[in-house]
């Protein structure tokens, strides 16, 4: 009988085009690199300066990243954002990070988009807020705190 259990964390994510960039097998417009992080311009920019920031660790989804890779990305992102806004003259920008095909992920290697907003150029967002149900929210927040090892 087949095992239909799908693990939340894939053991060995498939190689993607970003591995080839990391290995220097295909070119990129590199803007930043350290031991754990690479950043380069997106080939299909939503606006000039649209930059991708990726961990060198090969993981498909944000929740799979090691603490070390996550910390390195967190350290690099504000620095890269500062450079992007200074170089492009944009004052406004979005940071976008997609996980899963239904969430618009096309390349299954974790990446953060830094997308300057210049007039009409930049990220278009569909945003349809609903009213919070406070009873459901209290239950959900409690379950999240438990999963995150937080006290009630
Ligand atoms: P996502 O939909 O979040 O997975 O976005 C993937 C992004 O990777 C897209 O914005 C693509 O334009 C970008 N991309 C794909 N291949 C390359 C490449 N070889 N160099 C730079 N950016 C790329």
C-alpha cells in the first residue's frame, strides 16, 4: 500500500535554476554575497532594481530554513533594501516571499523579492481583508503560542 503521508519538510529539495546561479553555471547580476546569502537582480523585474535575496542553503520553503540561514537572510535584507532604495531613488518598496505554487511561487528555492515602487511600476497587490472573529482568533493564537513554545 502506498504511503500518502507528505512530510512538511522535504528531505532533499530538487535543484532549481538558483542552484545553477549559486554554482556560477549561469550568470546573474550579482548585488550582494556573503557566506550564507546571495542577492541578484530579477530577470523579470516588476520595476528597475527588483532584487532577489536567496539563502545558499537549498530549501524550497521559508519554514524549512535552518536558524543560521534565516538569521543570515534577516541580517542581509535591510542592508540590501537600503542599497536598492539608494540606487534607484525609490522611497517605497515591497518585500515579498512566496511559498507554494498557489502562493505564486515559481522557483522552489527560498527567495525574497525586494521590489521598488516607482509610480505605476512595482508590485500589484490584491488585498481583501475580512473582519476578525475574536473567538476563533483567541483559539488560533493559543495554538500558535503552544507550537512556538510561548507561555499563555
Ligand atoms: P516566485 O514567483 O516568487 O517563485 O519568483 C521567481 C522569480 O525568479 C521571478 O520573479 C523570476 O523572474 C525570477 N527568475 C527566474 N529565473 C531567474 C534567473 N535566472 N535570474 C534572475 N531571476 C530569475
